[in-house]
């Protein structure tokens, strides 16, 4: 095979279009077309880049009689960096959706579906990820999942959101080992309305130990309006909600109703 035929074969094997290969090499699509048609030959620097990109030797690219991509070399252990490089080899769909490629895989990915070290899209996965549905080490999205997660609906290790769930959760409605929110559930729960092993609330708290205006605790309860130690019966819930109605501002009525569902 000629040099041009080998370049075309390698490009197709790696699922690149002429435009994508041109972008990676910093040349025009017409240059790729000329190389593959044997009208022109790549410069030495571009041949080296092609060899690195496709994992082949210069002899393979330049000599028609050489049919093996690489000369036999000692086996090299693949490093994490090598593995990540292969995983994030540039891929971009030619099909467009909402003004973005249908999918984009790369170090800095932007597409409807984006996967990369930095990813931005409707559905995004990356170390740093932003999207409607986002998954990442650092994640930002409407639906967000990550070690450090920020979103409307957020889950992860350290999470902040309208509704947040995680080891440490901060949100309007929060659930976690340590949780802070208007309505809060967790081992250590702090909020306007709290449920947990140690529940600290402004208006109401239910847990093993509870502190609030209205506090119900199995072992300890400190309530400025009402405190109950021991098992809290379901029949007592309406009375608690009645006290809350008298003390909770109208704009927090939704939180009182959510809390009522939790303690029923």
C-alpha cells in the first residue's frame, strides 16, 4: 500500500473523519484528502504526529513493502496516563443536536453527550463536569452526582442543592450523615425541621436526642414550647402539627407539611 492508502486505512480504523484528523494535526481537510490520494505527502513533523496518533512506525508509513504497523519492540507496561490517553482519544460526532455534536469524547469535551477531563453538555461525565445531568469529581448540573456536587438535585460526598443527599449535605431539603437544611435528615441533622440521631431544629426536631421549639427525643429532648422524651405515638402527631401551625410562618407551610410526612 502507498503512504496515502495507509493513512486512509488508519484513519478509518480509528473512526476519524477527514475533518477530525485535520483538526488533530492542525491542517486543512483538503490536505488530508491530498495525502490519501497520493497527490501530496505530509511534512516530516506531520508524519511523526501521525505515527504517534496511530501507533505506527515511520517505515510503515513511508515504505510500501512494510505491512506491519510497528516494529517488534519490548513489551511496555501501560501506565494510567497511557490508559487515560486512549480512553479520551478525541471523538466527535458529525451529527449536531441543539447546536452541539451528538457526542464528544476528549480532554475538553463539549457536546450533547460529553465525556472528558473537562466535560460540558446536556449529559456530561468528567473530572470537572457541567450539564443538565452531570457526573464528575467536581459536578455542576440540574441532576448532579459527584464527590463535590452542586445542583438542583444533588448527590455525592459533599453536596449542595435544592434537594441534596450525601455524606455532608447542604440544601433546602437535605439528607446525609451530616445534613443542614430547612428540612433536614441525618445522623447529625441541623435545620428548621430536623430528623436524626442528633436533631437540632429551630421549629421542630425528632430523634434520639432532639433540641428545638418542639422537641421529641427517645433519650433527651430540649423544647422551648414542648418537649417529649420516649416513644412518640402516631396519635400525637396531629397535636405536634397543630402547635407548628401556630408557630411556623406561612411561607414555611410547605416545610411543615414535608416534616409531617417524615414523622408520620
